[in-house]
C-alpha cells in the first residue's frame, strides 16, 4: 500500500512571530522617551535657538515631540502593540514648541491661557489610551509617571497663569517706567528735600524689599527706589547685567527721570557693589554712601573685569538660566515665595511674592549671580571716597571674622566714615525686619544730615 507523503508545514507560525514582536514594546517606550529627553537638551544647546525663556521652552517641547512621534512610529513598525495615539501629544508639543521658537514671547500671552487646560485634557486622554492599548507592564510603568507629570505641569501652569493675572491687577506699578535704552526700568520716588536718596536692593530682590526703609527716609528727604532689569515691574534687558551695566542704566534712569544729583546711594548686599561702581563711574553725582552688609569688592589691582558673556558669543550659562527659569511657568517659584518675605510690611511682602515668582524675575536673579565675579571686581574701581560721608552697616549675627574684617576695610574708603555693627541682626534682617531696618534707615539719615551740614560721622 502506497502512502501519500504529508505536505511540509511551514515553520514560520504567525503566532510565534507576534510573540517575538510583543517583547520589544517596553524597549521601544524606554528608548523613545530617552531620545525625546536627549533631543530636548540638544535643542536647548543648539546655537540657532536664542538663549531666551520662551525659545528655550519651545526647544524643549520640540525635543519631547520627537520622542512621542518615535513611540508612535516604532511601536507600529516593530511591535504588535501599535501606540498610534502618541502622534497626538507629538503634534501638540511640536506645534507649541515651533510657535515659541519662531515667535518667542510674542505668543506667550495666548499660549499661557491655552496650554494648561489643553495639556490636562490631553494627559487624561493619554492615560486612557495607555490603559486600553498597552499590554506591557514595563511600558505602563514608564508612561504613567510621565503622564502624571504632564498633568501636574498643566495644573501648576494653569494656577500660575491665573495668579499672575490676578497679581497684575492687585499690585499695579507704583511708579513709572522709563526707557534707558532698549528696555524700561521702574522708578518710584517719594518725599521731598535734598539730597535725594537712591536705594539699591540686594541680590535677587526688588524695590518692594525695601518697604521698611523707603517710608522711614521719605519723612526727611526725597527717596527713590527702582527695579533692576527683569526684576519687579522693570523689563528684561538683552545685554549682560554686570555691575558696570547696572550703574550705567541707573544713571540713565535718574537723568531721564529728572532726578537731580548729587545723590546719597544706599546698597544692601549685592546692591553695595552696584553703588560703589556707580560712585566710581560718576563721582560728581554721588554725595554720600551707605553700604548695608555689602558684598566685598574684588582686588584693586585688577578692577573692572568684563562680563562673562560678551555680545555675540555662545551663551551656555544663559541657556541653562533660561531652562531653569522656565520652571516658573509651572508655579514652582511661587512655592518658594510663600515661605519668604514674611517680615516685610504686608503690601511690600505681597508685591515681592507676586513678582518674585515670575520666570523673568527668576532669570534675572540667576543671571545676576552668573555676573557676580565681574560685578565684584568692577566695584573695586572705587578705591578712595575722599572725605564724603560713608556709613558701613554690618549684621552682627551670621557673619564670620573674614566678613567682618572686609566690612571694616570698606569704612576706610573715606576719611569721614562710620562702621556700625548691629547686634542680633542677620544679613537680610537689616532690610526685612522692622527692628533692624530702623538702624539702616538711621544710617541713611545720618549720611543725609552729614551731606547737608558737612558734619563728621560717628559710630
């Protein structure tokens, strides 16, 4: 009996092929997210992306968009679990990113209101898609935290947008904006009499941080406060803000604001560097100085160091600053603001909290510290204040011996000086707490009195 041979069965079973493909989805998710993160960082570093908050934010979104697009493409091409829904967040982030890169801050006013609710809705929809279409446990573990972060960013961003709008209405600018060449600075003056006192806030601070001192001085003479570029109600500048540039801007501000000199300048912390640079650059416009726990100047042998980022050079630190500052769009800076400014007068405290939480303020603060070394050296150009009145006010608590010695050295700049150590006061308390700010205000009034009567100061 002859038997008919059984036909060979193909060994390439579709089920086995699917099983093999299924194992790649976790790696596809991980690699797509990783590539998106790397692409975001590379785009931030790209020289064709301006080192500004809006453009850097746009670059980050474009990088993340690439990651989501890869997830949609690779999962469809190489696995049996296509995640085609990922094309939607890719499109959402890509369009938003390109708008920010192309138009910068010009589209912020619109996008700040649009993206938080849209992103929250998108995050919820993405979570539903992952639950229904992704069977890989590792893939879900990777995607769910990312989606949760997107939802939190949307909630924080929406809250920040609403709060900024409310703050703008609740805390209108008390002074006036004056163009100093490419950007405008906020100047606020009150009181009457001469010489005019000009107050310079400390590092990262604004005019409202001087809320105890301004009214105390205004009862005796005219006093002016202002906000440095990007701080408070002032516009951001497109040039590095080292001590020399700050002094130039302040001089222009006072001239265009019709505030005649000579002035008594009072600077707290970093502000002490800026008033020293101003006094060295415009000696005829300065009648007296008050240095309030001022940062010490650099070496007098090599004063006037230039800024760390020259015009036209690649601004790596500026890109990092813009990237960090963009976090303020999510309301992160406002969390810190709730913990500070508690000792200021209520109105000043609330103004400082409101403006201190913005991306512009955070960028300005970071850049100020980036320029610190240049500003420290530039302040050393003031080596002799002759016989003009000078009071150095030093915090008695929280400073080491080296700081105290440098404070004493500052008093030697003038033959008519006084060095006052305020017992119990910390560095910030000299302006932020009513008890200790009174000593600062008195030092300013003593210099004003010495300028008027050409008297000798005492400790």
